[in-house]
């Protein structure tokens, strides 16, 4: 078509276009005057105009939009359900600046993993890919619990991907969207990130892109750092030079370096912005930014545009943390400021140094916290005095209880705490049989849980005795014996625990001798147990852990439970493995449930559970006989049973009181609910623990007035703590008459 | 205020228009990064039905790439032209590589490329449009330029008018005709 003809068409088209649809035909008739081709041309263009206007996509969007939609369409619909190499793609996990990540199944090993596909524009240059692979392989050799495990770096055709451990959790970025983190959480996360960095730096690998998007928080509390070395792929691309061999330390002109605006400069160190050669200290700066952001809720160097952020990093001091949070410890501020020093010579020179200071601070704060808690609710320490530990009981083995009585009361034992192994007052319950069977089967995990003073420790001692009699090696660690500094960090805890075990089993190699600071504490502990304990002892090992509820308030508690669970799981996967010979018996008080508001946090969901039931009426009658029948007849036994229900401690304590003080049942009933009475200590303690949660106190008041529990959760907590009994929130009552009277007196 | 980064892009754009091919290498990843950001927005938007959000994302993306509003460039019109050309070049390359990949660049068993095949391939639309635009340029270079500025460069009618030193009304009329012509060229062909 020549230009002149096109002008003619255009003129006529525009003239027709301006007219109403009704007039157009007549207008064209006249204007075309027999030139049918001209008419057809204009008419078809007018028709096309109508259609184009209505066509949603066509030219009514920009090319960038269309391309992005093409990309989105591919991503959303494409890979899921497909098989890539041997991997079955299950779902899309996310899209980031560095590509798309899918959840996939590896049928060969039967495990789930994450597949990260690298964008093709980063992988076109073969040499660049080569360099990246070297880096990534070096990073994948890092073996650290806080660094994501890389299984494989490979390609299919020209699509490159990384197969890595699947992390069930969320990124720190997403976590921060719910608001700033409390100091303890921020410290916990940063300690783990610093630990990962220390490991990588020791291997000569810098991360170069530490930011909340690259930090995953796994559901069990582990923090995992992602994408080591990946940043280099982008960097070398945008600077157009292999940064790994770059000797050039002169400032790079940020203004002409568009690579800088990939992602965000918010976490970049001044030297990174200036384009200088960077080292491990750049990661320390970035971690400082993340640490600040976690606590403040804002990054320290902020701005609307990348330019403003860059200017802030290069020239400004961050706003003091006190602007965002009250009561920031001076030490915390000092650590953050040191990490954020503009001059890298002024920063921590190694991640390890920062790690130590972070850990120390965490330890101090945890300690202060503990002191505050004990100051408020002292009962635990009273309890220690009252409760002989299992070890005391075990050490008295095999003292039998048949010594002739010198006087009438000489064979009465103090009531409370573990009962001597030969005690004639020990009543066998269902849990005893179950426990015995579990020990005989060599179950991997046995859980003994119950409210305070229902006989957990006594049961534990008997199970261990039985195991020892059957030829097993027996270890008992009572967490009550650990001091606060042992519970300050996972590291300290595992070391203390390993120390106790080494002592009792008389192991040759001390834990410190094989503890490797570059490994995580749980790895160290696991290796120690596997190699030095299980590896050197041929008999089955039964390990009792008492007072495990002490771990519930530790930040690393879930990590410990996670480790124990993993042993249990490994044992079921590999029945011939080292864990086959280990039986763990874990005892803890369910009172802790009063304070665990999230019921899903239950520390264990594996193993054989033993629940200590209250005594039955006939067991109380049996006990009465063993005490020489202070209860005169069945009707008195019935009355007594209503008073204390079958509560193991109360039942024994009351009978002993009657024997020692020569009281009859009526006299006992008269002083039962008094603070200076025989049950006073016990009763005061339950109210003290209830007092710590005013909302739960209100619920308890309601129940005493005959109302149901408002929620299943409060019902569950009150029942776990042993204060109330019943089948459901609607059917709930005080556990025994004594509790009812005392609670009414104190709460209503 | 102009950001250093957009200034950086400005300089790269000019270097490219002066024939520096290395500048294109450096600009491409930036556009791709924006593309992925947008794609992510679309996926979220599709799931939640927010189209407004993605419109905002598009504006933001152009703003980040080529900070029109803040360019204090003596020859703004020239700058617009260069930027639109560049976007066309990069986006068409992008579409071609995806399209090629889909049509079986590699032919081994079950390839990732095959797996990527989808029914509606919008990247083909960009390639076809690029071709059609070349034909349009032969008979009416100015309309082709209007489409390049608006479609590839993401300019508004006002900005296009400024770039071409033409009244807005004229731009609108010419845009309408160009769109109809292209539509007939592309969709019309499908129907026959």
C-alpha cells in the first residue's frame, strides 16, 4: 500500500469515525463514490476499532503488563503436577528476585525438597554459571543446622536449578509483617543467623545478601539462612565483571550501576554500595540492620527511594532504638551500633565475636527473667525441699522396707516426693504395668505426665530399677538439679546434660573434649550420645529425665524436644541404628499447662504415654489398711474418698496425719481446708499457681458457682493442671471436695 | 528529586542510544526483575481479585525503571523515545526467548521447557505485535512510534503528545486508528 492511498484511507476513516453509527453508511456511500476497495478498507478498520476497544487485553495494556502476565501464567499453571527430571513438582512455594521455588518430591529417596529454578537471564553466560556453581558448591559443603542444606545443583536443558532441604516455616520477612519481635525472639534469631555466618565465614564464604527474605524460621524454632553465594550471581552480572577476582577496591560509581536497585539497598553495607571489594564484615553490617529491624519494626536506614536509603546508609546515624521500643538494654544498643559501624574496621571483625556477645546478652536477659519469675511465684523452691530426688531414692537401693518397727510410727515415711523403692505404702496402678511393659519392649520414648504430687518420680524410679535389674544401663538426669546458667542457652544445657550422663556412665571421653564450637550444640550433643554413650556401651541404655517441665520456659526447649523426637523418628526409620538401644523416660508436670496458652505447643506427640490416674476407692481402702486402718469402716473410707478423691498425695497425707496425730476422720475434716492444716502447703500452692493467670482465676470462680467453662481451652488447662475434673467444658467440677471447699474460701 | 538509580538508568539509556551494546546487557536484568515483581503481583491479584493493586504495581515498575516524572533532561522527548525503544527491544527479546523455549528449543524427553507449555501464550502477542508494528512503520512511521511509546514505553497520551510535540487530540485519533489497523492485522488473520 502506498503512502498516498493510506492517507486517503486515514482521512476517510477519521471523518467516518467522528460520525454517529447511523450516519456512517450514507456518508461512506457518498465519500467512496464507487471505490469499493476504499470502502471495504475503511469499514473493516472501523469494525476492528470496535472490537479492539472491547478486547480486554489488546493494546489496552502495556507490554510490561502483558509480559508479566505471561510470566505469571506460566508460573501459576505450569510446573505444578509435572515431573522435572526425577522430581515430582507438588506446589509453588514462592517467587523471588532470584527465581521460582517449588515444593517437590524426590521419589528415589522418598523425601520432600525445595527446587529453586534460576532465571534464565542470570544463567545465559556459561562462564558466569560456572563461577556460580563453584560458589554454590562451596556453600553446599557447609554443614550447619542454621544453614539450609543443598542436595544438588544441576540443570535440565538450559534451566538451572538448586535442590535444597524443604523448610517448613516462614521467612523472617513474613514474620515481621506481624509486627516487631520481642527482644528475646530477636536475640534468638540473630544468634542463630550469626552462628550460620560464623560457620560460613570460617570456610571463606560470605553471604552478601543477608536480609529478612533470606532467613527462614522453621516451625520447630530452628532458623535457617538461605542462598549462600547466590548473591554473587547477580552481582557479577550487574557489574559486568567477575567480582570474585576483582582486585579493584576503588569506589564503584553507584550512580551508573543499576545492579544496585535489584532488590533493595536497605541491608547493604557502605562498602557494598561504594562497590568496594567486600568481605565477611559486610554480612555483619547486614545482620545489624536485620537485628535493628526486628526490634524496631523499621530498618535503620530508611527512605522513599533507593537514593534516599543509600544516602542514609552512607551519611546518617540510625534513629536511636529507644524511639521505637522502651527499655532496650544498653548492651543491646551497643551490639547493634557496633555491627552497624560505617567503617568496617570499627565493626565486629568476625561473626563469631558478635555471636558471643549476642549469646551473653541473651543469657543475662534469660537469667534476669528467671529471677523475676521466681521472685513472683516462689513455690518451685519450696517444692525442691519437700521432694527427695529420684537419685536419693536410687542411692538407697536396695534397702528394703522390712526393718522391724521400733515404735508405732517408726515405719511412717514423710509424705511428698518420691517414695522409697521398697515402700509398703506404694500402691500399684495401671501406669505401673504399662511402664513395665514399655521397659521390657525397650520403647524409644516413654512419657510420664501428670499434675504435681501424683507419683511421677516414684513411678520413674521403679521403672529404672526394673530396667537395671534386667541388665540395662541406667542414667537419670533430674533437670531440677541444673542451675540457671545451665539453662541459659542450648549450648550450656546440652553440655551440662552430657556432663551428668558422662559422670553416671563413667564415660572415658569428657563432653568438652569432643565438643566442636563450629557445630551446633544439638549436633554436638547427638554425636556425643551416639558415639561416646551408645557407641561404647553394649547394653541397652535407659535414660530417665525428671522435671522436664523446667525446659518449657526456656527459649530452646522446643529445640531439645525436636532433637528427642528426631531420635525417635530415626529409630523407626532405621531399626538397626544406634537409637535402637536407647529408651528415654521423660517425666514432667502438667501444671505447666496452666501457663502454656497455646495447647498445640505440647512438647511431645511421640512415644508411649503413661497417665497417672487417681486412686480408686478400693485402692484408698487398701492404703487405709497399710496405714493400720485409721478409717474405721467402709463408710468412713467412702467419706474420706469424697474429701480427697483419689489424689495420691492427699490420700496418703491425710492417713498419715490421722495416724501420727491420732485424729479421727471428723477431726481431720475439721482442719482439712485450713492453711495450717495437713493439706495447707499443697492447697496454697495450687492457688498460687492459679493466681498467676487472672483470666483463668475468673474461669475457676465461674465453675465454683456452677457455670461451665467458657472455652475448651480453659477447661483443658485447668484439668491438665489437676485442679478440676470432668469430661468436657460443660461437665466440670473441682477435683475433690477438699479443693472445692478451699477454692471457694480463697476465690469467692 | 531524581534517585541515583534512575539517574544511573538514564545514563545507561543514553549510552545505549549512542550504540553502546554493553548498556543493554546491564539494563536487561533490571527490566526482568520488575517483570518478576509484577508477575508475583498478578498471581496474588488473581487469587484475591485485586486488579487495582496490580495497576499500581505497573505504574510503580515504570517509575522505578524509567523515572519519567523526575527526569530533568533537556531533551525529555528524546529520552522518552529512547526508553520506549529499549523497552521494546528487551520485552520482545523476553517474549521470543520464552516462546522459543516453549516450542521445544531442546528436544530431550520430558524437558522443563515442554512442561512450561501453556494454552494461552501471551508472550506470542508481543512478538506478533512487534512484527506488525514493523509493517505499520513502512506505511505510517509516526503511528508506529505512537504505539511504541504508549505500549512498550508505558507513556500516557499526554506524555506521548509531549514526546512527539503533537496535540493530544491528534495522538488520540492516530492511536485509535493504529490500534484498529494492528487489531485487523493480528486478530483478523486468525479468523481467516
